[in-house]
């Protein structure tokens, strides 16, 4: 088996404090932000975030399929294991995944010549 092309990490995020995400009154002094589940494409967040808005959304796949905006990190297939670890550590240190994250997908292509 041979991996072809880059590895792509795609993240789907939810908007904060929507109408159907209510903080119970007993917790209002402790919790100031509500993160609901994704019910429709209008719940998918597409605002840049992170330090100085370092993460910006990219349109991926079918736009009509439940919110086509994703936050994407591509990892070159020629990257060394150390470079990949550095990229992943950088994402972790920059809070790429946080309370608004609802889905992270890892996409890659593998070719198996024996299957032809």
C-alpha cells in the first residue's frame, strides 16, 4: 500500500450561544458560554478563531451537505514524522480543537496495486 497525496484534517465547529442552547439559571454565574450540537447547516460556525484569527474556514465538499465550511490543516505526504508531530503540537498548543469543535475528520488516500 502506498499513501498518495497529503493528509487533510478537517474540523467542523458549532456557533456559540444559539437560541436553543440555554444555560440553566443555577449555572449562569459559573458558565458564560453554551456550545450546542449541530442541528442544521446554520449552526455550523464559519468565523475565524484562534490567536489573531489564525484559523480561517475553507469551503470543502458539497456546500449543501450540512454546512460546507471547515477549518482545514493539510499535512504534506513528504513531511517527516518530526514535522508532523510539530504540526500537531502546534495545533494543540493553539487550541485548534476546543469547546466549539463537533467533528474532526482525517482524510487520506491509499493506493493498493494488488487491488487493481
